[in-house]
């Protein structure tokens, strides 16, 4: 069987049970306050049931039953289009219409039962008044009985009121205890959450501490590398500067020698005219001297 069909069957069973219960309650309201001598056996049974419950309570139970019937009708109206076949849908809609008519008749019956109960109460009060105002020993005994009942009713009302106050205090205390327990549970949850967050932050702190230690060691290593590099760079600069100064000195010496050679050329013809025996000087002698010097300078650079 489909789930929708199961729900529809449950709604039908609940509606029938509630309908029968409401019918019994309406009968009890109708027979409320009726004298036993003027009632049949069935009416006496419903009258005995009505005496156990007060009229306002019977009315409240009947109203609750009618409200439940309305909610069950709404459920059937909701489930009817979801039935698998069209025949079931049409049958559910027809059943829903019959339920609406029966609910309407129940409301009319309840209205008539309330009027009947009020009439019964009025008749019973009038009869009681006639008996109390009448003469004889029966009226005297009834008045005494009513006085005794009034005292007992007063005592019962005071006890009921005391029990009601005690129950109210107990309910307030239970609510206060429940609120305290809920507060304790919330506090426990907050503490557990704080503990878990603290553990998470503690692991984060440890990782951060390790990272800081690593960064400090790396900073020291970087400082050492920078110092060593600066020292090597300074040495290289000094070496290059010293070499450049040496080359400049050598260049000055070569320039001076070259100039001295030029001066020697200018002075050589006079020396021949004076009869001095000088070795022959060739023009390409300077190039033979400069080539090794340039090569030397290139090697030095």
C-alpha cells in the first residue's frame, strides 16, 4: 500500500473515533442537569457521565473534538489529490463532503444540546427552590443538607486553591531549575568551545615560535653572508684599484721612455757630424718596444 493511502486510512480511523466521542459528549451536554426520574436508561448513563464532568469542561472537550475533526478534514483534503488512482481521488472527495455535512450537523446538535442543558439546569434550580420554600420535614432536611454541602464545598474550594498555589509554585520552581540547567549546559558548551580554540591557538603559537626561531637563524646566516660578501667585494675593489694604479705608473714610465727616445732621434745627427760613432737607430724600433708593453698592459687588465 502506498504511503498516501496509509495516511488516508489513519485519518479515516481517527475521524471516526473522534466523531463518536463528540457525539457522546453532545449527549452528555444535552442530559446535563436532568433529573434521574425523568430520564431513560441511556440518558441516565450519559447523565452519570455528565455529573462526573462539569458543563464548561464538557463544552471545552466538545469544541476540541470539533477542532480535531476540522483538522482531519483538512488532512484528507490535502491527501486526496495525491492518491494513485482517479477512483480513489473521487471517493476521498465524496467522503470529505460527507464529513463536512456531518460536522455541520454536529455543530447544530451541540448548539441544541447547550440550550437543552441550560433548560435542564433552570428546571432543576426551580424545583430545588420549590422544595426549599415548601414546608415539612423534607424541606428542612434538604436545607440542612445544602448547608452541609455548602460547607464541604467551601472547604474543598479552599483545599483546591491551596493545592493550585502549591502546584503553581512547583511549576515555577521546575521552570527555574530547567532554566538553570540550560544555563549550565550553555556555559559548559562555551567552555568546551574555548578549550578547543585554546588548543588550536596553542598549536598555532608553537608553529609561530618555531618559524620565528628559524627566521632568527636565517637572519644571522644572512648577516654573515652579507659581511663576508662585503669583505670580498672590498678586497676585489682594492685589488683592482691597486692594479690600475700600477698600470698607470707603468704607462707613465713608458710615456717617459718614449719621449726620451724621440729626444734621442733629434740629437743623433749632431752626434754624427761631430765624428762620434753611434749605433744605427731604426724607425720601427719603437714598435718593437711598444708591442710587448701593450701585451703586458692587456695581461695586467
